[in-house]
């Protein structure tokens, strides 16, 4: 663990404590300010000294709730994931305060202070943590606080990782060496490099290393007190959650089902219903405008109704704004020799002659996808998930690709916001499988918030 990560985690506790205290005092000042007091006079006087003492106790409780929510772990998460935990922990703290006030009204009974303190607490803590993240990001861009990394392996995966490191997508690492192969000579080279470079972490960028060599490499990392990670193979990516338990007196590893079972499925469906309903109502005027433009531009219906394969291989009708001429699907076989996606079952053509003038704009901005909100509302799709594919594309899936069909397809997904313009189909599938195996509500929010930026930077999938 690098010193910068330890310092960042250490200052989070007093910083959050200070932000909660500041939120409480700000709420108190607002309640007894002239304008609010004139609008709604305070029933009882609350001395500032007494309130400060109560606020200190509340701040301690608040920080404890944040600790329980995992906000002081060394594991680095996306900012949106931290915001969700902050809201959850803050709400738990305020709920405890409300229950306490119910039984002991002599503390204070101002509903305004409680509500304002809750909202300001969330706001102040979030802003403070975002500022810390910004400072840490600036330091790491300047090479301060990065972990020294040695990459072991050759091939496309290792080349891509090293390319990302050199391109500035450093995550939290700085490359100090590479060992192409973990052979006996490679092991000796690695040990010499560790003695010379003093790295902090080793990354095995090969999924085909024999188990004996993998254990030897793990042993080196343990003896040298280095962090160790390795690129997951297809099985590790495919199966998702593992749980070690005993069966018939023997230790076994059980493959667990995705988090999108049980309550996960309920929460995701609830969010889909609320989100699609709100967006459909908000976008209705724009739908009318685009419908008129489509009618004026070319002959044919406003909406295209396309066959797609969804969850559990059930076929459904996907709705989009029509961006192609009539009978476009019938012309597809004549264009297959111009397919730019030769790595999988998908069809992509940069200058597809079937696309209309307004269709080019709709596709470039992904506006043609918006009617799929109706599919989301009906339960055929989700706001976030793997992209829906055509029946003939699904027929060309490899066996492991069919994992994508275990959940509902999405309007946007992990592959669409990955940050790379030209992922292979296999890479898209791996990202989407990783999403469904490690789903969380925070991940859905992160993907939805990233989607507009990807669309406007013209990296959205067409």
C-alpha cells in the first residue's frame, strides 16, 4: 500500500467529522437567521454552546455510520459509488438522530435543523471528498504516489496494458519493468529487477501460465512483500462469484449466481420503471419534433421495429427511430462483404448507404435509441445491460458468449462507456459479463452518468 493512499484514507476520518460539524452549525445558523426566523419563529431557544456539544456527538455517530458503510476502506472505488454510500450512511445517522429525538425531546426538536443538516452533511462530505480526489489525481498525474509496477507476460493483453500506461491511463501505477516470459531465466531477471527497481506490485498479464509457475510467482510476491494481481482467464471472468465452503467434509469452491437475482433484480427493475417513465415524459416534446423530421426526410414509418434476442433467449421487438430506408434489413446480405467487424457476429459499416440524412444525425447522437425506453418500461430491456443482438448474430455466438443472455439487454452498458473506440466483440462480451457478475446499483449509476459524455464524444456504438 502506497503512502499517498494511506494518507488519503487517514485524513478522511477527521475531514468527514469536520464536514458534519460544519453542516450542523450551518443548519443551526440558517434556522435562527433573521429571514427564516421571521418566516417561522423558533418555538424554543437552543443555546449555541449546547448545540455545539450535541453536534460533536452527532458527528461521531455520523462517522461511525460511514465506517460501517465501508467509506474508510483502502479499496478505491468510483466517485459515484462513494456518493451512494455517503447518502446511505448519512441517512442512517439522521434516522438514528430522529429516533433519539422522539424518545428524548429535550435535545432539540427543530425539524428544519435535522433536514438541513442531513442535506448539508451529504453535500459538504461529497464536495470535500471530491476535492481530495482531485488533489490526489493531480499528484498522480505528476508521478507522485504511483505504485511501481512490473508487468509479466507477452501478447496482446500485456501490450494493451503497457500501451495504456504509456498513453496516460495509469490508473494508479507507473511501469518500471517488463518480463516477457516467466521462464527460469525470466524468474532470475525478475528477481534482479525487483532488487534494482524496488517495485510495489507485480501484474501477470497472461492467462496461460502453468499453475506451478503461477504459485512460484505468487511466492516471490509474498517473500518480497509485493502486491500481486493477474489477468483473469475466461473461466474467472465467466463464473463471477465464488464461495469456499465444505461439502462432505471436503473444501469446495461453489460458483454463486449473479447479484442480479433476488433483491438485486427487484431493485434494478424498480429503477428501470421509474427511470423510463420519467424520461419518456420529459422527452415527449422532442419525440414529436424528431418524428416530424423523419416523416419529412424519407418515406416510411416513424419507428423501426426490429427483432432482437433478450433475456433467456426470448425474442422481442425493439423500437427505434427509423434511421434507414425501407426494407433496409433485406439489403443487408448484399453488404456483408463490406462488414468492418470481422472479429465476431456483429455488422458495422461506417458509410452504410441504407442510412437516411436525418438518420445519420440520429445515429451519431444516439437519439435513435431513445424509443427503447418503451422496451425498458415493458420489461423487455433495462436501462443498463449488454447490447441487444439480432437473431442471426446470436446464432453465431461462441458458447461462452451466451452468458450475455442471462440478463435483460440494456440501452447502454459497460462496453459502451469503456473509453475505447474500437473494442473487439470478445472484449465487449468480457466487459458485459464482468458487469453482470459484479452488478451493483452504483455501477448502473456510473454507467448512466458516463453515457452522455461518450455519446457527445462520438464514441457511442452505432
